[in-house]
C-alpha cells in the first residue's frame, strides 16, 4: 500500500508540477498532506507509526541523498572564496537560533531546560529543499543562494553533536561521550573525502574508464559506498555526505556534470517518499494532543527564532535588506529535524513524546509556510518585477498633474497686456527653463 500510495501521489505531483513551479502550490506540501490523509489515524490506508523501522531509515536515506547532491553544487574553491556569509550564519546564526528556540520552548511550551535546549538543537538546522525556487533561481543573487545552500548543508552535521549531548543530558547520563562524538565526526569527514578521491583517481588511470551510459552511476556508486562505510564505521553520515559531494565537485567536474541531473532526481524521489511517510505520522488526533502553548511555540520558532539570530549575525555584513529578509525567513525545517526528532522518540526519555510532538508540529508548519512562499520571494528578485507596471503609469500621471498646476500658476502671475506680435500658444508659455519643457523632459 505504501508503494501504491507513493506511485499515485507521484503521478499527481508530476501532472501539477508545471503549475506548482509558477504558483504557491508546492509538491512537497502535496506529499505531506497526502500522507496526512492516508495515515493510520485518518483513513487507515497506510499503517505506519513513529517506531516503524522504515520511517527512520527512509528519512535518514533521504537526508543523506539531499546533502550529497547539495555538496556537489559547490567546490572547495567556491566554498573557501565565499565562506564569509555562510560562516556568519553557522558561527553565529546556528547557536543563536538554538538558544532563542530553547528560550521559547522553556518559557512558552513549558519544557525543562535540558529538553528545551534539545528542541532548540533539533530545530536549528535548515533545509533548502523546501525553498527550491529561491536557491535554484538565477535571478536571486548568487551570494544569497550560496549562503543558504552551504549553511543548510553544513548545519545538519554540526547540529548532531549538540543533539546527542543534550539527549544524554535529558536522559540523566553522566557520560556525554564527547570523545566518541569527535571520533564520529572525524570518521565521517575522512570517509567523505577519501572515497571520492580514490574513485576519481581510478577513473583517471588508463586501465579504467566509464562509458557514457554508466557515467551517471559513478556518483551513485560513490554515494552508496560512503553511506555503507559510514554505517559500518559509525561515522557521521550527514557530514560524510556533504563532504563527499564537495570532493566530487572539486576534483571531478566531469563526474559531477554526469551525475548532477540524475542525482537530483534520485534525491527528489527519496525526499518525496520521506515526506509521505512523515505525513502519515500526523493526524487530527496527533495535533489535538498538542496544547495551545505548543502551537504558539511552533509559530514563534519559525517567525522569531531564526530572524532574530540572523539579524544579529548579519550586522554590517554588506547584505542588502531584501537579501537579509529572505535569508531570515527561509530557515525551513526538514529531514535533519525529522531524523533527530525520531532519535529522541526512540531514546525513551521521559519527555520524548512531548518533544517529538513539538518538533513534528513545527516541521509541518514550516513545510507548508516555506514551500508555499519560495516562488513569491524569488520573484521579488526578478529585475523585471522590481518596479511594477503601475508604478511607471502613476509616476507619469503625477508629473502631468504637477506640470499642469505650474502652467496655471505661471499664467496667473503674468499681467495681461493685450495682443502683441507673436501672440499664440507659444507666446503664452513662460520662459522659465524649469517650466513645461523641463517637466516634459
């Protein structure tokens, strides 16, 4: 039934995709709502629970694929040259978002500080998938697209250590396993760099070469190998995925070009499948279990936490107000938050169910809000749309009215001396160069 449901919703999404590209209609929201309708507590078509193995596995796989393809969009040289703005968003924006969200979770939702900080860590990462029209629009300034893309790719892996540490604190553990966390990050980074380098180096030798038909599968093989080794060695999968994508983009431009279109389609399929499964976990009963303070928190976590954090982070950064506003608004919560929320649910901590409800509600609101406004905001960066058509018409009417008023005032100021030579329309106009002719210009 899951396969049948996914196929049917995918066909519907394909048929409306052109309309969705031009309007606020979102295919991501379509899959989320379809999962909501088909879920066990709604119509009962899909029998999925939060503890179902496929839920966590699919969310993890989708996040890995998205980060891998995101990493391929930027090479190391690009990343190093344009690190100033992403560095502000990660160095200041990420911890500030965590802290502001935690303050809201404590004082609004009523969570204790360990659980509140845990919620902040889960909801701090961002996902550009739900703002695809903004990130993929060439009309949007390149530095803004680069900022959102790099920030979202790196912050998932950076947030994971905070989630694990705070989860241990919430569980009352005395051992935070900081050494293990450092090892996990290092192994993930090592795998993400070495595997693509070896694969690309082998293809460059005279003994190996990929045919045109198999060239797109090179990226698939690299990604699967990184994923398998990461799981086998308990490395950080998400950091490994992003590092592998960057490595391929830096040292294998040919492999990157061959994989790019195919890889994005694969990531899109996994993302949509994960959204369908996640939507099936949400129901009217599920939402009804959340208190009104939880709803208030979810809204404030979106419209207050990130805007405040990035406003502070981008002080004197050189970004225009419009770019800052777009960056502050587009902090959608996606697969990283889903995966981390499921980790909390599986941990068995006392407040695990309440934390998951708050996280799930915030993600749902974020997906609906951000995926429905990306096209609108992206159009604001279109130069042809910067000045609406009515603005020019209004300006011309205003100038005509002003010129007419000045002509009347000038005519009233000149005394009537009777008919003179050359009397006529030209003679009635004043010689003041700031008069009609200047206004007409």
